[in-house]
């Protein structure tokens, strides 16, 4: 019968030592056939790719019973107990599927650069045979491609809900985003603008969202405001003898005394006539 794990006492004591028990006499001696150390769901990972060839000879298509020797251990304690249990089993004549005497493990192991290069050279430019491609095609046949369904989206949402990133994680995400190179884009087409408009139509921002936007924009210097530069907003159009000119606020009085009037002359494209538009002096 498979045992359930207890909650770890602290962050370091997350390891345990387990055994896999064979219950099928046709697969060799019954009883304990494998002893290992792990954490989280390692003991219950019984896929062929996760185990060695001796283990597969016994347990492939024959799921083992999982029994835990001890829990809530540090990695060092788990290594020592694993070696001791393997030594006891071998001394008693038990036919284990272990390839080693225990205590090695893969925690913290990093692949050397030389090994990465060798693996890369081995697989580079390797072409799949026709038979291999047909097997892949049969395996993928019937799978739906494209956007996930609403049920899948709901499952993903429930899985991610409540996830809290650490400050270190947030910092790394921020640095990765800053390193991304974005391709420069030109002005949006009318079709693109229409799609954006339809997407945002009817969307209402919550008060918290508005507050977040306001906080993010506070203190930012915007180059353009309302389609005109700030420097242009500090000027007024003035007219004299059908001549128009933009004048700074601090020079308005000087131009008014010289006969200039507030306003601007516009040229009509149809009748080539001039008309004068006077602005309010307010």
C-alpha cells in the first residue's frame, strides 16, 4: 500500500528515503527491489525514462508499491540512510535494481561544458528516418492545436492563483524584460487602430487600476502633450498686415504696442481667399 508523505518540518528537511516493492512473481523475486532517496514526488515517478534499465526490467508496466523508510531529513542525512539501507539489503541477499551503493544523487549537479558540446555535436544535423517521422505523426494525431479551451484556461488559472513571486524572482524577470530587443514599429494602420478600438470598447478600469496608472505616470516627463510640444503651448499666434507669427508670452506686450493683433490668418484651398481668425485675449 502506498504511504502518504508528511509535511516537512522546515525548508531544509524535505528529503526522504524510500523503497519500491515488487508484487508480481513473474517479474522476479517479490519484496524490496529498489532503494532510493528523493524529495517531493520522486518516489512516485515511475515512468521508464526516470529509471535505469534494471528497474525497467522489473517495474515497467508493473507499478511498484512505494514505502517510505524515513522523512523530514536533510539531503546529507538521506544520503547516509540510503547507503546504509542498500548495504543491509545487499548483505541479506536482496536482488536490488540499484546500479550503485547510494549516496551519489544528482542534486546541484551541472552538466560540464565539454559534455554539452559533445551532445550538441551528436544531435546536430541528425535527420529522422521515415519510420521515425511516421511514429511521431501517429503519436500527435488527434491532438488539437491552437488556443487552449476555456476549461484548460480555467485549470491553468486555478493552478497559478495565489502564486507569490519572491523579490529575487521579480528582479530577474525585470532584468530579462529589459534585455529584450524590441523591433521598431512605424505608425499604426487604420485596420490596426480599428482592432485596438474594438478590443478596448466598453472596458472600464477599476479604481485600483486607475490609481496604479496614476502612480506609474507621476513624475514622468512627456515629450508631447495633446499633439503639440509644451514649448508651443507657451506661445500665441499674432497677425500684422497678413503676416502671422508665433510669439512667446513674455513678448506679447511688446508686439501689441507695435500694432500686432492676436489671431492667425488661414489660407483656403478652394477660393484662395484669406480670412482672419482672432483669438480671445483671455
